C-alpha cells in the first residue's frame, strides 16, 4: 500500500507530463498557472488511494484523478471571479494576473479537458465515470448558486448552509473516492459507501476551511484571512453567532454583514469579537468532529483491510487538524 506522500508525488509527475503549455498561449498559460500553484491535491490523492484500496494499481486511476483536479481548479478560477478574490494559494488569482475574460475562457477549457480525460477508460467504466462526473459537476454549480443566493438573504438556516457546502465541496470529495472505486470495478455498495465516507470528510473539510478563513494564520492559510467576513458570506460561524448572540450583538452582526466596509480590518475584528462571545468557534469545531466521526463510523463497515482503514482514518485526522 502506497503512502499519501507517494500518491501525491506520482500524481504531480503525471500532472506535469499531461498539462503542458500549448497554443494559443493566452488560453493555456492560465491553465498551467493555476494547476501548478500547489494546493493540497486532496481529491486526486483520494482517487488514487481508493483505487488501490479496492484492488487495482493506483496508476490505472491517474486520468480520473487528473480529471477531478482539473475540474476542481476550473471551479476555483470561476469562483474567484465571482468573489473578486485577489489571492489563491498565496498567489494572484487568474483574473487578477490576466483579466476576467481570460479567467472565464481558460476556466471553460479546463472543464472540457476534465471531461475529455474520461475518454481514456473503456466501455462501462467510462460510462460510470462520466455519469458520476456530470451529476457532481451540476451539484457543484448548484452549491455555488446557493452560496451566491445566501449573500442577499438574512434568513439562511444551518441545515441550508450544510446542504450548500455539501453540494459545493463535499460531493466532489465523495466523487473523487467513488471514481477510484469505479476504476477498480468495486461493487455498487462499496462504491456508494466510499462515496458517503468522502462526503462526510468533505463536509468536515469545508467547515475547517470556514474556521481557518476567520482564524487561520495568513502565512500558512494561503488565502486572505477574513475573506468570508469581508464578502459577507453566511458561514457556519456567522449562523451560529446569530443563533447564540444577544439581541444587541445580533443586530450589530446583521448590520456589519449588510455593508461593504472600506476598513476591512476593523470589520473583521468587530465580527470576530461577536463570533468569540457567542462561542461560534467552539460550535464549528464540534461540527467538524461530528462529521469526521460519521465518516469514521462508516469506515468501520467497509469490507477492506485493517491497513487500508488505518490509512483512510489517518487521512481524515490530518484533514481535521490541518492549518492550511
């Protein structure tokens, strides 16, 4: 069984081999740029790991893993345009480095390149991968729309928020794992179980991202700390703070999230003070633990070896305790 670092290394070598600068340069240069910016490579590593867990060489899953990573980065390029985000992984976002039109078109070609990679699989495997990819891609777009809709709503509930992050983030983590199972020709039940395991991990991962957005170290987080607050995003922290704050703090929070403040530093500071008073950070940490625990409970029911279970569990614990 290969370890996580080796999966990542194998994937990065494949990425370098397959994603090369070609003509027209202005279309493909941003594609190469975003895919070489780094990142955790969480999803492709999960695809490779899952393929091997279910009995095939991880090398057979490299095209599926690359498709997942290319699609994920396509969604980031377009999300960054929608959010007007200046940084991605500590570097300029594509639309800042080039322009918005370039970001849109280069993102479009990434989506098509991702789908094209499934053509390297035969018959039923291709059909199953393409079907899962199409379903997941639509859900990711739905999740993004919910996220946009929430910006202008003051009545967002925590269940609605969890559904949004499930679609926007968690389904792609689940799909990454299920793709590995499909390449390995695992049973339908095994493929669904590993999908659900990944989905729970994805929810925990996104909640951890929400926490780090407000409380992470700018040196390691790689994105603008407080970005969600500046953008008035109704995250789990915000919703919990609204739920548990005094009327005065609730009104103050609603006001802060109804404006675009010129002094973002003061706004972030004021919002975090309300978060802290309401114990929202403790609540989100508990939610992260709960979703990780659900993933681990499901893991125990999977018909795989002890070593494989330990590897997946270690991966989940690493996600839950990350700082980047």
